[in-house]
C-alpha cells in the first residue's frame, strides 16, 4: 500500500473495459487518486487482462493496485459471485479464465438465438462489436439491443429480455463455489463472497467458511446499514475478513461511484496480513 498503513480509504471492487466497465484500466488510477483512494482492486469478470496496465498507471499515480478477478459460482443451487483479491500466480488462473470466457461467449450466442426467435434483429457480430474485445457478458448484449433500437436503456433490456426468468435468459454453466475458491487460492489470492444476498445468507456463509473462503463483502452499494452490521457480525463469528467496494463500472454519480463506500484501508492491511501468513505457511 501507499501512504501510512491502515489510514485512508480503499475500493476493493472495481471494473474496467476489460469486462463490463466503461473506463479503461489504465485510466482508473488517476480517477482513484482524485477520489482520495489509497488503493483499489481491479476485479473484472473472468479476466485479469486489465491488471498490468492498471498496475503500471498506478505506480505513476501513486495508487496501489490490487490484482483481482470476479468469478460467478454456484452454491446450494443459487448463483453467487466470488472475488479473488491479491492474486499473483496468474498462469494457471488464466487457463481456467480462458475456459470461462469461452462459456460466456457460448452463452451470448445462445441468448442471441433466443432474441432472434423472438423476432429481434440482432447478430453475434453486434454483440462482439459491443464488447470491443472485453470478456462478453449480458451488459454487452444489452448494449447491442440499444444500438439496434430494440430497447431504450440497459434496464429495459434486462427487464424485457435478459434478466432471470425473462424470455431470452440463458443460465450460466455451473461452476461450484468450492472450485472457485480453490482456483483463487492456487493463484495465491484471497476469496471473498461479493455482495452477499439476504436469502439464506447465514447458511451460505457457514458453507463457504467450511470451503475455505477468506472473507465477505461487508460494504457494498446494495447493503443498507443493517446489512453492514449483520455482515460484520457474520464475519466476526466465522473469523472471516471484512471487505468492501463500490462495484464501480464507470458511473460518475449515483450509488456506485468510485470510492463511494469509504472502505477503511485497515481492512486491506488485514487482508494483506492474512495472505502473507498463508503464503508463509505454504497453504
């Protein structure tokens, strides 16, 4: 970390154009500096493609960049997201991420087919153009629908076509949470349950703790004050690390602004200490 250890604020969930964010990875450190952040974690979906550029720009800006990734996984029959923070052994990780991105692309093609069956003029090429080299996801399908004039905005795209239970929805291939956690640990990272939902929260924290998860995202724009209190209590009960982030995708205003969650830098210090202890123990 830069600055005095444990002082100031960090943001431990940030996205770039390497996945579904709106800002290039190399441009984020300057924005993070302007937002008063000591550090941020770049956690693009199923890719670490933006990490090198962000890290180089962070060295210039004086902002510490944590290498991260966000994975979609399944637990107890429901999807959840797991962040991998502080990863550095990316070779083995990238092999798996390539496979996950391939699944993303196949899912997008299946969704395009369903949209075509619904009578909408949209092609695989439209989605590829919307992704512009990033790991393809439903936000790129939404953008393609907007470009084609089928919807007015992203929310309408999800509400009418792309959201769970909507006519063009295609579920993701299952990736067990225990395997996602093991993959992150193999990359020398810490596994964090991102933006925990309220449904079955305590049971899922218990199950994830048994699988070796390292922490839970206590601070997130979707959490109210009571959520924060309850999640911190769960973290304490299961001896898990607290984490937090804005889940920033480029918004300049609203609930998900860069650094908006004011995550204490002391939480990052605790994470770094846990990781160092694990590496020293060879686990």
